[in-house]
C-alpha cells in the first residue's frame, strides 16, 4: 500500500503544491486547514506534515494531542518563523524533523523519505518486540548443553553494556537469534535493531547503503538519503558475515567503531551517531588477517567480546530438546495434526552430522511434519540427506559404510575402537570421537552398553 501523508496547513496554495508534489512521488495525500481537522484524520496517516503557526490550535499543541492519543505517527513541522528555539521545541515535543520556509521541493522529499523509512523501521521493530517473548527468550533459543548455557550467561553479562560483540560459528548455528537476544536484553531494546547482510550488498553500493549519500553524489542520486547506520542511531547494528566486507569499507567501519561518526557519500559533513555494533562471521578472520584480506585494527575493534557458537554436531544432547521444540512450534504454525516425536525418531536424528546445524534441523522437522500421516513423527517420517558425509559434513572420496553393515552397527564399531584406543577411558574416547562425554554416554546407553564409568 502507498504511504498516506496528512498535510496540516492553513495556506491553501501551499497545501495544493505539497499535495501535487507528494502525489507525483507515489504517496496518498489528505489535507486539513486546521489542527482540529487534522486530528480527526491523523489515525489514518503514516506521516503528518504540519505548520507550526495555525489558526486556533497551533502545531505544538497538535503534537501534544497526538501523544495524548498514543499515536506514534511521525510528524514533520514546517515554520516560516524558523528560529532555532522553535525547531528545538518542536523536536522536544516529538517531531522527527522540521522544514524552514521557504524550502525546496527536493529538500522536502529528502526529509519525507527519511521520515517514512523511520516509520517503517519503527513498525518492524514493534513487530519484533511483540515476538520476543516467544522467539528470543532463552527457553526458546533452545540449548540445554553446557556450551549453550555458557553462551546464555555471557549474553546476560554483555547485553547491558555497549561493548562490541563478535559472534563466530558455522552457518545455521543461530547467530542471528543470539544477536537479537543481546539487543533485547540491552537498554536499547526499544530502539532500532538494523540487520545488515554484508554478503547481499554489492561492493559498489555498500558505502551508500551503510552510510547514506547526498543529492548528486552519483548518477541517479536525485535526493539525499540516510544510510543504515543513521537509521540505527541510538540502537543496534548487526553486521552479518562481516568477513565479506571489502577493504575500502573496512576503513570506514573502523572509523564508526573508534570515533562514532560517519560521512555520507558526497559530503564532507561529519555526523555523530550512537550505535551498538554486533558482528557475525562463519569465516576464520584470523586466517583472513594472515592473508591480508581483513584489517587487524578492525578485527580487534570487533573482537571485544568474542562469542563462539558451537555447531550442532558438538552438542548432540541439545537435539532431543530442539526437535521437540520445532515439532511444537512448526505444527502450531502450519496447522499440522502432529503432536509429538518418538524416541526412535530422535535416535535417528542423533546419527546425522548436521552440516547445516540448527537451521537444517528445523528444515528437516518441517519437511517431516508435511509428509507425516499420523499424529507422531516416527523414524520413517524423518527424511535426512544421507549422502556420504564425514563428521564435519564434508563428503569423503569413497564409500562411507562397509558392505553389509548398517549405520548403527558401523557407529558402534567406531565407538568400541575409540574405547579400545583410550584404554576404556570414556572421556578420552569422547575426545577422539569429537563428542562430549554426555553424548558418548547417551549413545552407549542406547546401544545397551553401560554409559557410566571413567
């Protein structure tokens, strides 16, 4: 739907000029000649453009009335009596920006576009906050294993600070959820959370997307536009896949972290911003340092609080809880009649290396719910990608199972060999297998062998 803009202006000719300009830019427009008439239309508006000096109720009182009615519609004020004091008073009253008459139509459109994008960000963040209770509380970022409990503790420690956090881990381990949880538990939780996928931005557009640009900065820049860092001011920026940022942009990110300031493309004006930065990567940044593709000074600015999220194959004890969580969540979302997952189906999930981590597990459960004919997921309903893979999800060059041996039998042979090499020490055998001791005990118990002992 087209954004709807309400113009509150007592001068009829100016109202008509503004209406024509905004309509030509693709907006729906409503008009009011007084603040009293504007109030009756305000609830339908996505943005309000109002004069400060109006007959009867003035623009400042209009702002106050909107706040009393709990309307969060962004308001831009216009004034021909544009002293700094009047503009400051309007901003304190809740206006998002102001225009001093006379103003150019280009300047008008730049301010309007900025306000509309701000409204969009506010709406998105309000929706996120409504979902936080069920999506980002720790009992829904499921992890009962010791490594995940340690991560939850670190989130609670670091969230109240403004320290930069670097999330490291393979694709699909849940870096996005953890970044949002840090924001949720921070003092900035009511402010914007802006995610930037560095991989999705072409290098030639990255600077303008991150830091904005001025009118005429390049061909096609018909009006000034703020960047994502400006939209995130007083909130949190999540830089996903930071390892893919080119060196030319790394220098500018370093300035943001060190000086808390940016410059739009095509401008010499320095803008100060207050953002908390969380970065994430599935790449080895230390290797990138050695190769010279990632700046050392930026790495240490990002790596203030490193948080390494283990892959799912290293915390197999979380799989039963994750599987049951996804069954309940996805069945409710899709209207599936599946109510549970059997222990044997979970055993099948435990035999798989999960190269796609938690994201792949969620995908498998969703597919299984669609194909299940009953009310409980059984092993036959679980469709896994059983192409040859090693423990790290990489395909070996030849056959991965001896002829005539099932996967369960082959796994038990490997476990027995690890125990033999470790002299019966289960902790040492678990290390040889790349498992936790609890995961090894679970597998021994499932095969009928004692899981206790050294």
